[in-house]
């Protein structure tokens, strides 16, 4: 065991040679390196697999022996400051290492095919491997200054990967937005680190926690400053894990390639904020105000992310808001003191959400072959209707991830989310009600994604898809349908039939002069075709989406297995009813450090009662989504069972206005971006313009005035001096006489 831990420092550096060799190869042998570019995926995956095996071995020792190992080297030592670097191996490190390596390997295998057509293939793998090195360095760090170094390196990798397609203005703006937003949180993190060092004189975790516990117990420290610095430390987690109010960068980060979204912005990088709070948990837990603040930020993020996801059309942005909401659950759990529940949900959510992102990437990949690379089309769920028959395997994988995130047993997220919901009832009934409501919304928007993408049904009345009121429900299925029928009641709308004619899309419409388009961004494209469409008696054969290849499907299959079985690490198995499950045993050293009871008493009646309640909430959200987005509505309408409902509710202005308010709030991102634009960005721009004006018209004017005055005086003075010494003596005597006269008048007035 000691031999294994002795060489644990090498864990972050194992994948590091790959980006270095790729960089050297592109610099010295660019042509040869690009010709064998597909080979570079193999060492990236191989080295990360070695790290995974190493991490598994450490985890097995961790579970068996429940030990903590730390080794530190001195970096800088003098009379005033002492800086050290090293590595720390404990339960949190081993959990995060396994999570990073397993998801990383799967995503790299997936990316080998997904990015094979891209000219930046080598750059992509160099960035991804550098990111894995940074994450592994972060989770093995033994002190705050070392964490901050890798924290910034992760931010740099995120910036590079979000702006991977930097020639696109949208991607360039997205990476800048992510960078600037994270700088706000990182600045707070830096101030918190410096403040803690000022108070305690140490940055190493164990010494830091011991000093703080001692001074608090003896009342030797100003709690206000300690609380302030702890809050500043939490600001780093707020930005990195996309918590309110610094969450605005995460949806825009979806402009990067989909494998990046799966690895960085769903499973690992956004989990760095959760990791930091978990690492500093012994500090936060002794400060009740900080714990309340963490829980408060978590519950706001939970409900905000859930509401903002219900009307998004971009599939990746929808999943991004879902990630934001689920990260809010983890922050909420940590704020409530549920350390185990937060880490449990971190594990289960990582695999489930990675599966959903890779599934969406498979769909987008097939769409791009038809419409060309255009996020407005290839990621818009309206264009994806009716994919069930064409991508059945992807549909099955996506459904597994959807059911898991909805909290349906026996999938992974059910066990972790149910634990957080149970703990929330013990913490605060108000928080519990909000968390349960968000769980219902999660089921609603996740099945909305599933139904829109694979079934193709869309409720215009609820979504306000056409921007008009009084539109009835209709269905869209653009793949494999014989005719696209839009049932419209309002006179401002009309029937649209699409057909292929001379490689163009022609829209036939009636009723006045309005042209209804399925999407305003649509343009004539040679290969943009929508199934087999009847127009009169003519038929036109069209292209269809296809399943991804075996490499991409294999990656999704592995994640499906994780989604099925990873929840078992937190389930108790015991005939007596009392048993330490694997996760709790894994966390024994940390639980003992927090002086918590390490035994996990199981009340089966209470468990099944709470589980039944959470499953009912999830099914209610699923049924609501089915009502709005599937043929349930049409079926009931054919039976004339909805006439009374429409007359009493749907036709009322109050109901319509309420639905429009919900849609506008969700689709416009809660107006938070608009608020930042109007208040912060506009104010900063005005301040910059004022500073520019003041600098040019005032500062520069003074400087230029002094220069011009000096030049003028020099020009005048050169004519005064003619080289005559007698004249110089005369001027000198006159100056002395004037000075003596002024002095005489001053002295006379004085007396």
C-alpha cells in the first residue's frame, strides 16, 4: 500500500506527454504529424487507461484500509512565508480520479470518430489530454495555492475548447463570456486564499482545518473575517459549477464540440466547484452562515435551471440548463450537510449526463450530414422529429439516460436524488417543496426533449412556437411521414406543405399573404430534405438520418451500463437492516474527520415511502410532458373529452397569458442575460467611453498644452538671448531689483 501511495504523484503527469508530443510534432514535422493524426488517439486513450487502473488500485486500498496519505515538498522557505507542494490521497481524491478517467476514456473513444472529419483533430486531442492532466492535478493537490494553479489551468483549457471553432463568431464570443464570468469567481477564490493565509499562516488543508477549529473553539478569531474569506472561496465554486448568479456562461459553452460538452461541461470541469466545496467542507461546516448561504444558492440554482430548460429548442442548451439544475442539487446537499448525498449524486449524474450528451452528439452528427454544420438546424429539436425509426439504438440509449435523470428506479440518479430529497425534508420543508417541484420539472423537460427529438410532436399553444396566440396543438415529424399537417385555427396562420423541387424547399401557403416557416433561420440548401413528402400525386425520395458507427455506439453502451449499475455503490445490502454500503465505507476517513456517525441505519418502510413519493412526482412530470408533446392530446381530442377543458381553461386569457409568461421567461433565459447586458455591460461600456473621453480631451489636452507652452517659450526665449554679456547682466540686475521690491513691500505690510 505504501509503495502504491509513494508513487501517486505521477498520476497527473501520465497523460501529459501526449499534448507535449503533439505540439512538438506540429511545430517540427507538421505534415507527417497530420498524416498520422488518427494514431494520436491511441496514446491518449492508453495513458488515461493506465491512470484509471492506478486510481482503481488506490480506491481498493482506500476502501479496505480507510487511510489518508499525504506527501509534501518544500517549495519556498524564508522567514516570512513558506510554500509547499505535494499530493493528497483520500476518499475524495480516489472518487474524483475514477470519475475523471472513466468518463475521459469513454469520451476520447467517442471523439476519435466524432472529430475525424475536423481539421483540428490533433488540436482537439491535445486540448482534451491537457484538460485531463489539469483535472487530475486539481484533485490530488494538497494545498490551496496548488489547487488555484490547476484551477486556472482548467479554466484555460475550457476557454480553448469552447472556442475550438474560433472562426465562428458565436464560438469566439462564447469562450470569452465563459472566461470573463469565471474570472469573477476566480478573483474571489484568490482573495479567499490570501485571506485565509493572512489569518492562519497556512495553506495546507489539514493544518488549516486544525488551526481554524482550535481558534474557533477558543474564540481567538474574528468570525466576520473568517466568514467573509470562506464566502470568497465559495465564489470560485459558484462560477466553475455554473451556480446562480454566475451561471450565464454554461449554455453558451455548448458552442464547442459535443464531446467537450459531455466531458467538461457535464461530468468533470463543472464538478470542480463541487469538489472544492467538498474539499473545504470541514472549514464550511463550522460556519453555519456559510452553510446556509451554500444551501440557499443551491436551491435557487435548482429551480432556476429547471424552469429555464422547459422551453429551449437547442438540445445542447437544454441539457446545459439541466446540468446547472443538477449541480444545484449537489450544492444544496453540501449546504445541508449531506456530504455523502452530494458526492453520490455527483457520480451518478456524471455518467447519466455524459450519456445524454453523447446521445445528442450522435443525433447532431447524423443531422449535420443532411443540413451541413449549422447549430441553428442540426441542434434544433424542431428539425429532429420522428427519428425513432432511423436511430433506434441511439433512442434507446437516450431513453435510459432520460429515465435516470428523471429519477426512475432502478437507474443511477434515482438513488442519489432520492437521498437528497429526503435530507431536504429534514433541513427545511420549504427547500424540500422547491426541490421536489424541480424534480417534477426535470422529468417534464427531459421527456419533452425525448418526445420532440424521437416522436416529433409539438404543442404550439404551450410553446408559442409561431409567436401567436390561439394556435392549436399539432404534430411535426419530418422524417418518414407522408404529409406534414399543421392544424391552425388562427386566420393569420396557414397550411404549409413542403416538397423537394430542383434541390430547393418550396413553401405552399394560403390564407392571406403570410408565409409560415418551420424555422426563421432556414435557408435553401441542396441536401436539406424532410422525409417523403406528398404534394398532389407526386412523391419525392429523400435522404434520412443514420445511426452513428460502432465506435460511438460502443461509448454510449458503456455509459448505459454505468447508468444501470453505478447506483449500486450507494445501496445498502444487509439482512439485519444495518449495513455500510460501498460509498459510505469509501468515505469513512472523511466522515470520521467530521466526527460524524459512520453507521448507516436503514429504515426500509421510510425508504419505500419516500421513494414512492419521488417516483410519483417524476411520473407526474412525464405524463405532463406526454400530454403536451405526444399524441395523448390528439387521442383525447378525437374522443371529444377535451372540449370542456378547452372552453374552461385554454380559451381564457388568464391561462394564455400565464403560459406566455412561462414560455418567455424560459426561452429568454430568465432575462438574466438581458439584465447583465443593460446593467453591468452597458454601464461598463459607458464608463469606458467616459474614461476614453476624459483621457483624450483632458489628460492629453493638459499634456499637449504643457508641451506646446514649452515650445512657445523656447521659441520666444531664443530671440531674447543674443550673445551679449552686458544685456544678460542688465536683465539679471533687473530681476534682483524686482525681487527686492516685492520683498520690501511684503515686509512693510507685515509690520
